[in-house]
C-alpha cells in the first residue's frame, strides 16, 4: 500500500483514496541575487520518502557555473535517510531543511491517489508544472529565433530543408524536432542518416543573453543521448569576435554537452558546420557544399 487512508466516505463505508503529503525542493544558490529554481519533489509515503530531482544539475550549473551531479546524488540519498515512520511529516521536513544550505523544501501539498498509476501520474503532473522548464524559460528559447531563421534560410536555399509536414525519415534537415516533448525540449535542427544529428543553437548577439538560455540548449543535447540510440550532438552559437570573451561561460557550457561546436558568425566555422550537416545527407544533397 502506498499510503494511509485518512477517512471514510460517509454513509457508504467505502474508503477514500490514500493521501500523501509532498514538498517541492527549491534551490537558492545566492540569496543576494534572488535567483531561485525548483529542482525536485519529496513525497511522504507510508514506508519511505520518494525523492525525485529533475533538471537540477543543469539549472544549478546555469546559475553557478559549477557541476552539481555528485552533490545532487548525495542529497537524494541523505533526504531519503531522514524518513521516520513515527515522526510527523512536518518534523521530517525540518530535518530536510537542515541538510543543505542551498536546496530546501518549501510548503506542503497533498496528493490523492487510489493506486500506483494515479500516484505516478500525480507526481509527474507536479514535476511537469512546478519543476520542469517553466513557461517563461521555454519562451526564452522560442523567441531566440534569429540564428535559426538565418540557418533555415541557407538550408532552404540549398534545398535540404524539410517542409513542415515532412518527417525526419525523408532524409532532409528538419526544424524543431521534439526530443522530450513533456519537458519542452526541442532540437533546433536535426537529420537522420545512420545516426541522428542534433543541432542546438544559441544566439549571443544580444547583450542580455542569459546563462540559463545556454543551459536549456545544453539540456536538449544531453537529453538526446537518452532518447536516441545513436546521436551526434552539435552546438551552434552566434557571437561577434569582440564579445566572445564576455560570453565565454555560455559557450563553454554548450560545448560541455556538444561533440562539435561551431560559430555561425565566423565564415570558416559556418562552412564547417554546413559541411558537417550536408555531409550526412544522402547524394545529391551534399554536392551543394
């Protein structure tokens, strides 16, 4: 049994669905900057704590510039170890708050689930709405279309860009290939020829480009490894020479998750990128480059 039944429906004698208390884990790397991100959930079950993180390492690396994988793994175990069947959830919550100075639980909610399927659906809905990529973060990706428009224009001119209704199986380059739709992760460009070529783009020709944008683009590449059996991960950024040092952290973050990176603004690098993509297309496409 997942949880305890809290009450009985009046007059019928049938029990209501079990309820579970839960809390969202929020990270505040630097209180002075006021930046906070939701990174996971803890569900208080009858026999244990269900601790799940989602995109935590990527979000925190975007804010701090350092890797969080090992810390998140250790934190997941330490939170699970605070479980105490005899203690109220509120007491366990206070113990969780003492574990890490940056990641802490906030508030408490209730899940109702009659069976495992309902439980998993409810947890997934909470993670998707409160922890996965927020709508405002998705919007930051969507509005960053200048580099994609320029790349698509070249592909279209060379007659290698798939039409909106054509699938990736048509041996052309497609735009907006879903990588993890439920998490809002979409590859900017992709093609399939033996292996999937995933291109994630990052336009740094604006002074307010955030490290979070670079992180989201990197997440797409990293997620592609889980979704596709064979994949070549390509990072394409656009930055002027005099601004490259200013966006060094953004470029390095993208490069951490890409197997190859290219600067769309640099003519030589641009040609190498086009060669890489066209070379993966079947004849006669690659004769264009």
